[in-house]
């Protein structure tokens, strides 16, 4: 079992990199011409890609061996 991490002990740089190699975030985004898409963001908040559907975003993330995390 992985060692537990006390997130309160991380500095801002460590916190920004937390989960960088394990997860990616999905968030609904507004695109041009009023269209809606699903943005894929790295754990540190950098935009990576946009997918047409939530399912497509999840598939892209899993294909890259990451765990998708939904943000409302």
C-alpha cells in the first residue's frame, strides 16, 4: 500500500505537482460559437486538450494511463 501523504505539509510547488503523473481533470468548457466541450487539464491546471463529450475525455485520459477526475 502506498505511503499516506499529509497534504497540509506540502508547499505550493509540491501541491501543484501532486497527482501530476496519476490524474487529469475534466471540466465543462465553453467553445467558440456557443458550443460546449470538455476540457482536459493536467493535475497542475495546465490545459491539455478538449473533447466533444465527457466519455471521449475520459477515454483520452485512460488511454494515457491516468485517472479522470471530474470538476463541476
